[in-house]
C-alpha cells in the first residue's frame, strides 16, 4: 500500500510542478508581450591608450601621420562619448556627444563647444522603405569609424585620416530588401557651418546576399555650385568602395578602396590621392579577436596629405591588433609598421629622417 501511495504522490507532485512551470512560462510570455518597447536608448564609451614609437622621435607629430594618436611614450585619453536616441512613431532623433582628442580632431573646423557634437540629427520615416535625415552625421564613406569601440584596430588608417569625417545637410535613404540607395546634399566636407554657397552631393549604393555573408557599399561625394573657398577655387570628387565578407564563423574580411581628386579651376591642375586596405579578422574564441590591416596609401605625385602639404609619398602600413574582450571591456595591444617610399616622412630621435617606423600601442575601451 505504501509504495502505491508514494508512487501516486510523486506522480501528482510531478503534474503540479509541470503545470506550475507552464503557468510561469505563459505568464513570462504575457509579460514580455505586454511590456512596451522603450522609445529611448542610451549608449556610450570611454577609451584611453599608450603609444611608443621605437625611433623615439622628440618632436610632434612623433612619426604619427594618422588621426587621434599624436603622442609618444605617454598615457592619453581618447574620448568619452555618450549617445542618446529617441523614437516616437515615424520620427526619431540622435544626439551623439564626445569629449577628448577624437572628438576635437573629428570636428576640427568647429569652434570650442560645437566640436563636442559628433552627430545630431532628426529622422522621419514615411514608410518602411524610406528614411529622411537632417542634421550632422558621420560619413558613409570608408571602413573605419570614429568611436574606438566600433573598430578592431585602435590606430587609424591613412584613408580614414584623409576623410571625409562627417556631413551636415539632408539625405534620403531607400531600402528594399538587401538593396539600398542613399542620396543627399550637404555643406562642404567636415563643415558644420559655412558661408560658402558650394554644396556636396553625397550618394551610396548598397547590396548584399540573402545570408549576409557578403555585403558591398559604393560611396560617392562631390562638390557642386560655385567655386569653393577652402581649398581655394577647387572642386572635389571622391569614389569609395567597401566590401564585407564572412568566410566562416571565425574568419571575416573587410576591404576599403578610395580615390579623391581635387581640381583647381584657376590653374586647371588636378591633385589626387588614393588608398586600398584589406582587413583580416580572426576570432578563435569569444574572448579573443585578431585583426590584421594592410594598407597602401599613395599621394607621391601630388603631395596632398601625408607630409603636411610637402612632397608626398607612397606608404605601406601594416597593423596587427588583438582584442581581448570581457563583458563590456576591451583591451587592445597593437603593433604597427609604416614604410614610406621617401625619407622625409619619419624621423629618428637624433632628427635624421628615415623611410620606416615601428610603433607599439595598447588601448583600453569600455562601452555600454
């Protein structure tokens, strides 16, 4: 009799527990469905770094020809950033603020105070296929982004450094499945405010495979209207290509190629610079990621950018970065080699010039 009672009791208990679990699951589902999605989103990041060039140059720019890391044997703050997003129905806004070297160099044409605004824009989506935007936003051109938390290399490429950084104006985005098109009108590149009547036409065509293993972005910017005052009497056109591919769950590739031409309408001469970079990403574990960037940058003939407007150079840059990730924290040690075709680009500690330089950098990034 006792064994039967025990068996019956266990069976009833099992039924009660199972039924309670089902009720709890149903209750959780109902709560999740009933809970409204918050229209407000807040995110941000802080980054800091230490950089050492093995030639130990004594004067600025310390063999640093790219953005945000102009220091030598010093611990530096990169940027503290906070981004607020709010959406109600078809209308939304983004206010993205940053304090530090990155924000200042990003908005280098803006006065103090205004350069704290990385992005500030309002959006309106009349349908699921169309979004209209007005304000200031980070450029669609290029592979790398301003925020250190969004990149796998901490130091920046020559292509990123030579821009553009952002646009201020109005744009329209059209999206149909995996294919999209964007067109807009903005101030001259990297100007939040300007007295120039010249405007910039911006455009992008994007597409990808159904499984998102391959994506492509063809980007454009070009000046039109009256002759721009900065640079004097010049017109600019830039074409840029970004390709993203996933080979496996652990290996992915990125490619960026760009060419910019600036025509002086007084002398009728045209100056150009171009670049091409391959990014190889390997993630053996969720804790560790490796990225190897190999970039070729050329302005040897025209000398636009690399050496402050003096005789330019072809530069091959190779950067290997590790990303050690724990929750929201990322530690990024990095080795970088820059090799120039000319000797007046980099300098040793005694002031003599050299064609190549080697840099070690380590950075910490926290994002939420």
